[in-house]
C-alpha cells in the first residue's frame, strides 16, 4: 500500500491507473469498522481503492473539536492496509486549500436543517472538500456511510447538480455489538456516557418498531415516543424526513429516515435508521 502525502503524488499515482476502476473512500481518520466496511466494499467492487485521511478544517465551526479531533495516522494506515486498500492520500491543509478561493454553498434549506441547524456552514465546508477530493481522485465510485445521512444526501445532490462523473455508493451503518453506532468520537465518551448513549439505539429501535410493526405513520407520535426514551440525554433533535431530506407529515416505508442527535457530556453523537 502506498501513502500519497501530496496532491502531486496522488495525481502521479492516479495517472498510472488509466484503465482501471477506482473506488474512493474519503475519511477524517481515526479509522474504525464503520470506515473499513466502506473500504472492503470498495476493494470488492473496484480494481483500485484509494482512501483519503484529511481532517477538513472548513467543516468545523468556531469552538468545535478541530484541534481535539482524534489523529492516529500510523494505526490508521495499518487498518487501511489490512482492508486491502491500494493507496492512502494524506494531504496537508495547504495542499488542499488556497487563500480566498471559491467554495460550495450547501442548499439553504437542506444544508441548514438537522445537523446544519446546529452547525451552520458545516456542510459548505464538507461539500467543498468532497468536491475537491472527487475531482482530484477521479474515482469511478465513491463510498459514503448512511451514518451521516444528511451528508450523503447533500453529496448525492451536488454530484447530480454539477454533473460529476462518479457513482456515489451509500453504505450501511455499522454498529458496536451493543448497538452504539460506530464513530471516531465514541472514544471521548466516559463510561457513564457510553452506557447512556445506548438510549439512542433503544429509542431508534422503538421508533422502528412503532413504524414497521404497529404501522404508525405519524412522525409526531414516533418522535414523542422516542423523546420519552431519550429524556435523560441532552437531545438536539429527533426528526423524520423523506430520503430527499424534505420533512413530511407522514412516514412512508422505503422513503423515510428517522434521525437523532444528542450530546453526552461534550460529545455530540448522531444516529439514524432508514425506513
Ligand atoms: P468520517 O471519518 O467520520 O468523516 O467518516 C468517513 C466516512 O465513513 C463517511 O462516509 C461516514 O458516513 C462513514 N462512516 C462513519 N461511521 C460509520 C459507521 N458507523 N457506519 C458506516 N459508515 C460510517
């Protein structure tokens, strides 16, 4: 496996793979099984797999955990290699960003609800770096987790709007054995918070049961029942949306997502299920 430390090295590597299908998995590192499941799928479906590890400063807001975001490159490189990845792109910030350059603006509605409401501008930074990375890597397919549902949908919209020549592959959300959604931020949870975090999974499962077994279609009823379970937590939102992120007054099977964000101590967790 190759480590590509600059844009120049990436372009040289990429130019050698002319006729091959290329899978791409963008990450911010602190690699866990959620990430490696994306890599393994890419390895299965493409001749070459490229992973990027880049903690993107423009998607962090003032006061967020940019400087504290977990960084463990050596361990990450081993996990990528074990997953069968061919190259890991690890650029510096200066290699990716110029001063005073244009950026992508997320849709003023879809980019400013849910995560965007609590983190205004986050998705501009995310879309900007994803556009840059997609253009640099020129992948056949790019893999994104359903864990970050809103991110995935905004990327799909951007790829369509800008006619990018890449296939976006949505991938299943990977959980710990006890149900907690895997996340690089889980390591920050105290023992007590880690236990409490399971309420998110419990609430989501209860919501799912109401919809799929009790045939409940009213998002208000589902949200209220879930909020009752989530009472001990500092909940930021519980929301039901359609798969295009529009808020609807009726849950539709095969077309809905139920999303939760909650803070445990200083750690913000998100989770969801697709109905
Ligand atoms: P991140 O490093 O958090 O930016 O995540 C990089 C990619 O991994 C994104 O497409 C995420 O949606 C995906 N990802 C993160 N956690 C999980 C998970 N638990 N299951 C599936 N995909 C995940």
